């Protein structure tokens, strides 16, 4: 393992020599190997993967810096990333995380994060949602961006991954019908975490919320909220605090279904199984909501 090289890079990045003699495996998700690397005085969180994962680590590092610059919610500071031996690595600030804290501060902070906007939707680079590439070309129109770079992209991957024709056919019909849904909704391009579910939210020693593992881009703020309701809704105080800062626009429940569909399709592309059936059900509900006759039985 290339620990001496990583320790040397940490020393160069921080301006303080670092030996990194204490290495402890920690939970880091299913994609990367993760460790706490320490020298008895300082600790860092280190992710390791194959060399071809370097671009994803670079995108994650850029995303964390983008979120940190907003000053709305704490994220781990990105220290360094690169190649060491036969491994790509990402070094982040070590934060001792807890499952409980100030949930209201999370809602308020999320609303203030979304108040940070860009001129267009997308981002300056592509990144990943889980292990799936996520294209982010700058696009003026949100409906066009979502139809092509989110729904269309996932449908193309699903077809390549052997999805049933019923899913692809219904999905393409929905893609064509999206102008109806966005006819009266032109959101500002808000700074988004992009993968906001309970597994990417925790609290530091001061009970302050911490976000990590982002899939950063600029888009409809409702995307973050929709994702936060997909795999176990957050405590109600989060949404009350958010709405007190910035109430949601009419039509959110229908758009929530669409924005959650993106993640359901992504889970089909990552894991297969019953996510395909869930996607078809959501697509047909949306087609009905938009006044389009769902195809298939």
C-alpha cells in the first residue's frame, strides 16, 4: 500500500510534515476502501481505489470545495488527491461523525445552500452519482437539461443494461412529455449536493450538520429535497426549517416523483433487481399525471 507517498503528499498539502503511521479501516461505502490515517496528533480520512477512479476523486474534491465556499453547511475539507503507486487516493479532513444533532440547522443550511446560484444549469465538469457517470454540461433551460442529461442519460444506460422494453418505451414517452411538466416551472440554477440521502448526512461534535459524498451540480433545488425523501424521509423539522427560509413552489409533489425517478433508474443501473419495476410504476404515474396514456399493460 502506498501509505508513505500519501503521507508525504499530506505534508506537502498542509505545510506540516506528516508520518501517517496509524491506519484504521473505516466504513466508506461500497465503492472505495476507506481508512483513518493518523500520526498520533492529526487524523485524515483517506479513500483508495483503482487508478482510473482518480477523475471521480478529483470531481468529489472539487464538489466539496464548491459546497464549502457557499458557507451554508459544513463539509469535510478536501486536502489532496492523486495517484500513489497503483492506487488513486483522496484525502479529506477527519470529522468524528454522529447520527444525531441539530436537524433544524440542516434544513436552514440547505435552504441557504440553494440560495447560491449560477447563471446556467450544470457544472464546470462531469462527476458521478454513486458509481454512475453524471454528465453536467452547462445548459440554459432546466427542462432540457433534465430531459437529456438526467432522464435520457439513465434510460440510455438502462437499455444497455438490459432493461425491459416496457421501461425504455415508457421512459422515452415521458422524456418527450417533459415540456408539459416544466411549462410553468423555470427554477433558478441552485447549488445542489446532488445525492442527499440519510447515508450522506451526519453531525459533528458540536451537533452541526455535515454533508459528504456529493454529486454537485447546479439545478432545481427540489432535486435535493426529493432525494431526501426517497430512501427514508428526514425528520419533519428539517422540512419545516427549510420552508421557513424558502417555501417550495406549487407542483412540487409531481416533480418530486420525476426527480426521484432519476435515482431509482440509477439504482437499476447499479444493482438491477426490482428497481426496474419501480421505475416503470413511477413513469406510468407521471404519464397519467401529465395526461399522457401510459403504454403497456
